[in-house]
């Protein structure tokens, strides 16, 4: 089901990328370093609302 959403709706790709960009740059919720441990909570935070979709 998520694959068909990615193919049919451009917002299915744009919104999660935009949310990560907002977390990284103006909000500084993600540290400026590229540690995997610092990005995992942010990725899970962005992916959580999309897991609830039918």
C-alpha cells in the first residue's frame, strides 16, 4: 500500500522530506552532526503518522 501511495501522490514523498528539513534547519531538533543515532528518532517521528494511514 505505501508503494502505491508513493507512485500516485507527490505529497506522499514531499511531506516527510519537508518535515525532516524543518526538524533539521529552523527547529534544530536534529543535531548538525551526521550520526545515525541522532537521525533515527527524527525518522521515526516523521514516519509515525504515515503508518496510521489505511
